[in-house]
C-alpha cells in the first residue's frame, strides 16, 4: 500500500502541472484581463496602463508568465492579488475556515439524513416508505440550490418576520453590532446548511439505496440469513460495509468541496467563504486568486481519490494494491 500511494503521488505531479498550465492558459486568453477595471477609468492614460502591464509582467509571453507563477508557487508563495494587492495565501486562509465551518456541517447533516433514509428505502423496497424516499430524492435533487436558497430566505427570514415568528438571518456569518457568539453563528448557519444538506442528501440517498439493494441480493447475504443470523447483524456486519464502496466514491469526490466551498449557496447567503471569493475574483478577473483556488482544489481532488483507495482496502480485504 505504501509503495502504491507513493507511486500515485509521483504520478500526480505531472497531472497537477497539466491542470495548472491549462487553467493558466485559458485565463490568459480571455478577452478581458485583470486591467479591465482600470481601462474603464477615464483618469488612467495609455501610459499608465502600459506601466501597469509591465509591472505585472502582462507583456511577457504566456509560457514565461506561467514559469514565473510556477516558480513562486514551488516556493510556497501563491503570489499577490491584482485587485486587492494582498497575498493570495492570506486571502485564502481568511476564507477557508468559514468554508470548512459551513461545508463540513452540511456534509455531516446530509449523511445523517441520507444514510438512514436510503437504508429504510432499500429494506422496504416498493413500500410507501420507499416511494416517499424516492419522491424526496427526486424533488431534492431536481430543485437547484439557488432556487431553494431564495425560497428559504423568503419564508424563514422575510415572511417569518412579517408573521411575528422568530426569523432566521438571511446573510453573512454574524449579526452586525453583536459579539458574534456561538448561538449567533449557529443561527446564520441554519439556512445555508439546510439548503446544501437537502440537496446533497437527495443525491446520496439514491446511491445508498441502490448499493444496499445490490448487496442484499448477493449469495453471502442469503447464506448468512440461512444460518439463522439475526437480520440486524446481517445488515450491520455483512451488508452495510460492502454497500459502502460506491457511496465512499461519491463522498470522497465531494470532499474537495469542504475547502473550495459552494459557489452559488455562499453567494446567495453572502457567506464569506471560498466559493464567494472565487466568484468575486472571477468578476474582477483576478487571475492570481483564481489560480490559487483552482490549484488548491485540483490538489484536494487528487488527495481525495487517494483517500478513497485507502478506504476501499479497509472496507474490502479482497482489494489489494501492488
């Protein structure tokens, strides 16, 4: 296993280089550039723009600019924002805890909803409970987060206040003018976590149900039942562990979201996280920040796939990596 993981990490290096080069080239070829905000400023002359282009090295060929960026990244420096002039690493470090706070809570809530519903749906196939779970999955996955987020704000933040009921905060992480205590943070967390958890739970429920149904039809499950083993033990010891493999794949692919954030949901609820930072940087053509976020996300995707391989071997002893 150690040699396999070491080989995968070595193979990940050219993949990361290819991803970063592709994204860097695409950003550089966009019609608008990082100086477009200055180009609309009437006080900026052509000479000023030329000096800025020279200062930021925008006149250099794309390969030269990429090598300069790669050199700084290999030194552990993600560069400076072309808009705020702050270190990109500092900007990411300021937003990352907020995203982890939101996304980890949403993922945990989604799993607490999806796993029990998926199990009950599989164990009671074609029952009313199964049909209700299927309807929940279809509706939850069909409704996009931007629509359910706006609907949640209208009902629980606006209408609740009009009806004299306790209203939930509609945006941000803290109430302005308050100390930002634990209860205030939890109140701001309810709506975005609810939206993300329901969307992801609808997704995971279908995988849990389908995977468990497939395992329940296997010969070793029928053998365990024929030996008189209690149904609870058949499900918990034999079925769940083997049914977890496809679900693990889906969850590990979603793990980078814990760090990269939910772009739409964070924007709707004005959550100061990585997703909103990415969107703001895209609107401002802040290439340095975009490259930092994309590079971090690509690295996390590769590491999450390695984590999936390790979990596979732990769940199924038949899986061996050589």
